[in-house]
């Protein structure tokens, strides 16, 4: 993977997860804010409480839906086939993965997305203040 640990993660920044049956799955190298927001939005259900008023709105979180949407955003390619024909890597087919495969993928994704430890936080150098004149603007698209 290119050295993008601190910069934006693109859809081609992938890691390959080898499976025991010889197949592999390519997943994004890191969970982005977009990935988290999409999964959280899909997994959070809001409904009116017993009072029926706007202030009575309650929320429930569906962790299974969160994991599914996150996997659908993270999984980008795979080697699965059936009867010699490659199975397309689609959101629907990702939803058909068995629990053992989903678990292995989530374990690897989680391992790649470990937050900094307290020691790592302490060892970060403080940012250096610079003036706007010293900054080279990034092109906007």
C-alpha cells in the first residue's frame, strides 16, 4: 500500500485478505469518514416513542446492518467463482458471504484500523504554525 496513512484513502488503496480455501478478498486499507457515516446512517433507525411527539423520538442501532454496509463499502474485489465463472463483487453478493468470511474480513479491517495508543499520541509532534503565505494551495476540482 502506498504511504497514505495520514492522507486520504482512495478506493484503490487495498489490502489482500487470504482465505483458508485459497480465495482472496481485496478490501480498502482504511475505514474513511464516508464509510463510517454511511454505515452508521444505515444502521440507525429513528422512531417516535409512545408519546408520538417530535421530542419523543428514539433511536435504535442495528449492528448487523452496520457491518453489512461497512463491508459493502470496504470490499472491492475477490477471487470467488462458481462452476468456473467469476462471481461479481457486488453489494448483493457481499451480503451473501457466510459469517465465517465476514468475521475474518472484519477482523482484518479492524486490525488495519486500530486507533493510536496513548504512547503513540504522546509521541506525536505538535503542529508547527505557519502563515497562509507559506502554504501552497491544493488544486480544487
